[in-house]
């Protein structure tokens, strides 16, 4: 073997080095010359570089890396009724983040094969894929393919909105590159798998695995992984429960791509075909009238929850709720068309304000507007409860006779629904018959301020105008829930009663309240009982002691019955959303019938107490009271013209 010629090799190496140096120097001199000839171009290039540098600095400072791993702002909440049964699910479902190293290799490989084959090799942007997609789209004349990498999808899902603009795509590209510089490929993949949407309110692989297959992601089979990976493209259209054929076809495509990328063998792919999904979590409605109302009351349930589903107990009694819905739907189906009554609402609560049933309309699917809570309607004569309470506070008694002659107050002359003005009646009979003229006279005597104060004391917070005499007939608008709570104050003997839908923690004191005067409460019981036994509310009789009041507004636009029996207070409203008149519907008609139907079925099922509490009785009258009664009886015997002469 000849000796190596070091001298010749050294000369050749020196020659190559000098050539390279000369080439580089020439290029540098060319660049310098170009800069001198085109200073504006270089200034623009420098500006672009500065902008890019600033963008990367902004991304690094303003976007926390952990955002994609954080729990959702509104975790899934499962509402439970008083019997512990779920009746609604609200919010999105997300489990704790996955760790790629803990997953079978074919699970991440399935997502890579179908979503981003070059994921392990690009720097966040797949330039080859972008060029191929652009060529396909140009050839088709429309956008048919995208080229977003898994990193870009993570950037969009975790940090950006879904708007389709060039600005958002530019932000996505910058963030993707930044993520690639900061995280390893497995960390990026873990964040992507933990945040991607899988349909049906499910986010992340952990939640999807449990939702569709009832198992943790670490135990997914190859076929199950292919189904989940295939869903990402169109979660709703490829839902494996609702659209199993489409989902299976997409899963087979995933398996074929995995074979092509050599992630699995053809034999493994063939064995993985035929996987099936099932919705493991109970199918529950997202909303409902009660669910919508109680949601603001359960906000603190999220304070300790981070992932999974939060089960929150409520006061809703599923058994009474079903009976309430049946009573409303049955009545409207039978008589709604003939009576031109399109809607109805019902609220049922215990005397302490615990809401156990709520119907906000005949169909939540057709209209989510809650007529029991959101609708402001006139209560009609149901408002007279407060007028008569003001009179009782002013010293009136239920057997006191009131002049029934027509009256005009500030140019307003009330009329009775069935005529009959001019008949003197006791307070008890006037209330039972819902006499408008006498109610207006009582309002004038007790004073508008006293009537408003009585309503406020029982919990009415809606605007009330003390100077408007028509207030005595219930022209001020309020909600059915608010009105029913006021009647609950009479039933409980404490005021005000605050309605609630979430059980109070053990040992927590109820909201502060004041006891109703026993004599006044007993008088209200007598008045409300007379309505049902012999007055306008006879259709609400239940076979036991029942108390309530009817309400009907002008032109039959609203009809109500609110009352209580046993340990349940119930309010029912019937009307039309457009305030159009009904065909002669009064509070003693359809609303009282719905009330009796609902309460009667609850009594029969043992869900409502039977005469649990004795009727409140006033204290025995004193000698002064007896003297006063004798004077009143003597005054009652004076001819009407003489009483009018002396302002009686």
C-alpha cells in the first residue's frame, strides 16, 4: 500500500477552504452592496424581523402553557331530585389530562395517522402538507383540504377563537411554532388529546373514553381508539352512538392509515374492525324550567370540582314534578283550544319556600321562556290578599259588613265581574265572592301605602304604585313564583318566604323572617277557606281543608289560582304569551281545575300531608272586643241612606 500523500491533501484542503471563503466573501459583499442600493428593502426586512420577534415575546408572556390542561370554566353538573335521581345535565364534561406514556402506543398513533402524519418531524407547521392542500384546493376551485397540524389545532383550541380569518391563522402559526420550541412532542400530543372536542359535550380523551366506552383511556382497544380518532373531524356527524355506520367507516379509514404509516400490521387492523360504542352516561336533558331556574343557586358547587361531573342535589320532587306536568298538559290538551288558552304555568313549594315542582309552559322544547319565573303578569283578584291584610291591620274583622254601593276614586269606577254593585257584604263574603267594588272601598279606607306595605311584608318585590286605586284589583304585574311565595308566608306564619331550589346545609339557619300576627293570620285563613268552600274557588276543593284565591284580569287575559293545603302551596297561571284574551277563562275555572288535579293526585299518592297543621285560631275576644262587636252590629242595623249621610 502506497504512503498517504499528506502534502497533496493539504494543498487541496487549502484550496477548498480558500474557495469557500472567497464564495462567502463575495456573497457578503453582494449583500452589502444590495443594502447600500436598496436601504428601504432592508428596513422593511428589519421591521418584519422585529415584528416576528415581538410576536414571539408576546406569545411567551401572554399565553400560559397550562391553559389547555386546565378544567373547563363550566364543568358538567348533574342535577339530582329529592329522591337522588338525575334529571338534567348542564355544562361540558372533561376529565383529568392524559399522559401519553401511560397510553397504549396505538392510541396516540391513531390520532397521528389520521390528523397529522408528519407530527413527529415538523416544527409546528407542515409545509409539505400545506403545499399539497393548496394544490388540491386550487385544482378543485374551492377549499376542500386543510393542513392544520396537531400543534396548530392545539394552538387554536387552547388559545384562540374559531373565527376563519387570515389574522387568526397567522396567530395560530406563531403560537404553534412557540409551542414546538417550549414543549416536547409528547407534551404537545398530551395537551391536544386532553382538550379536543368529542361531541355530546365531551372534551378530552379521558372523558370521551369513559363516555363512549365506560373505561379509562389507558385500557382502550385498538378499535375503540380508531373510533375516537375518527370522530375529531366531525364529532356530531361521526358520533358512534347516533351514527354507528358513519363512525365505523371512519374508524376503518383510521386503521388503514395506521397500516400505511406502519403503526400497526394489516392483521391487527383486520382484528380491530367492528368495535362498538355505547353511551355509558345516562342520557339527560340539558335544560328544563326548574333546571334553568336553580342553576344560579348551584354556582358554589364548582369551587371544589375540577374535572369529571359534579352531582348537585336539589329540592325538586320528581314524583310531584311528573304530576304537575301531566296536570298542565292534560288540561290544555282537553280545553286549551276551545278556551283559547295557549299556555299555563305551575309552581309548587313547601311553606318554607322549598320548591318541589315547576312547570314554566306546556313544552320546554318549544319554548324555554319560564312563565312561572320570568313572565310578569297581572295577578287580578289574587292580589286582594294584601288589600284585606291591610284592612285587618287597620282593625277590620272578617264579619264586619262593608257598604257595596258603587264608588269612584280619582275618576276610576270599579265594577264587579258579575255585577251586583250595591249589596253590602261582610269582609268574608266579599273576599269569597271576589267583590271588586268592596275591595276598592277597602283600599280607600286602609290606604294605598298600607296595601303596598302588606304586599312587601309578604314578599312581593315587584313595583307597586300606592296612589293607583286599581292596584286593589291586581293591576300591578308580578311573577307567579313571587305571588306563590307570598301565599306560602300565610301558610307558614312567617314572612317573607324566599323560594329556593337547593337544599340548605344541615344546621344552616333559614333567612331572617317575622311571625305573622296570629289573629291576622287566622283571619286570612278564614277568608281563603271561604273562597274554596263557598266562593269563586269551589273547583279547587280537595276533600280536606283547602285555602286559596282566584284571580282574573281584564278581558280574561290572565287567570290564576293560588292556594295551599296540607304542607304544599301551589300557584297556577293560565293565559297566552301575546296577552290575547281567552274565551271566558277565570281563575275559578281552568286554573282551579289544574290545581285540584295536581294536588289531588299528590294527596292520593301520599306526597302531600293530609290536614297536617290545625287551622290557626285567633285568641278569644276580650270584653272590649265584644263591646265593639255589639256596636258594629248596631251600626249594621242603621239604614244605608243614613250611613251614607254620615259618611258610613
